[in-house]
C-alpha cells in the first residue's frame, strides 16, 4: 500500500519542473503522437467507482495536498503516496487499450476542498463554494510560452457527496472554422452536468 501523505509529508510530490520535454502540436490541437480516438475514449463519460481499501485514505490526503498547486507523476513511476497511486490508477484505466509511451507520459493531479460559504450576517443556509468556468490546460506552458496544451483526458472524481456539480461544455476543436451563434458567441454543442456523489468519476477529452 502506498504511503499516506499525512503520515509521511517529507516526501514531496512531483512538480512540473521535474518533467521537461519538447512540445509539438498537430493540426487537431493535440500533441503529436497522441493516441487516435479509436484507442482512447475522448468522449464525456460518468462512472461509479468502487474504491478499494488502499484508496480509503484519499479524503484526508486530498485535504493535506490542497494548496492551490498541481502535481505530476510519470506514468512508469512507482507511486510514493495514495494520491500518486490514485492518479496512476486513473491513467491506467483510461489508457488500457492504447499504445501509450509510458516513459514520456504523465498524470497531473490536484485536490479541491470545497466548503459551504456562509452568507453575510451568518443567516440562512450556506452555499457550496465553486470554481469559475475554465479550460483545463498546462498553465505554466501557457503563461511562459503562450502555447495552449490541453490534457488528453480530464477527470473529476468526487470522494464525497458534498460540493458543487461539475459542468462540461463541448465546443468545436481548433481544426476548421468555428460556428458562431446569432448572438455572436461560439456555439456550445452539448453540456453534461455531474452532481457530487461519492466516488463518481467524470472523464472528458
């Protein structure tokens, strides 16, 4: 079983500076050499997980790792804690039928701990704290080089039934012209809402 973060925090998780590689984008906006759509399911899917005993400590570990930063673990690495083990388990699940180069592939992960917001004055029920709409991307690469690289698969896993739902909006990719609505906004093709339910796993490309 992997080490528990709370019990062994002297082992720091990997950051993006640990992994340096050349980036080349294909015409579809994905990294060159990416597995084709037939090898990886890039669609939006919701699943119910059945966590094993090794993952029961994840809730405490997520609170310990909630620092506003993300972490990286290489796909062929040996996990050093429960969070790295969980990230690699998710990576393995979504790439099990794909010819992925594990020595040049990574899982990025971070935790979100959302507490109910208490209204001003303290009256009434709290409202779940949420996140603004955003694109999943390599934030450092975007800030430093102006290049937007999205993950092949993004995932959201609820460990509890608390918090706000996750909304995924599908829009057209980079290849080809964008369709614009009569109001002048880019068209949203579909939307999926995943409500917070313990061990609900959402994935999308």
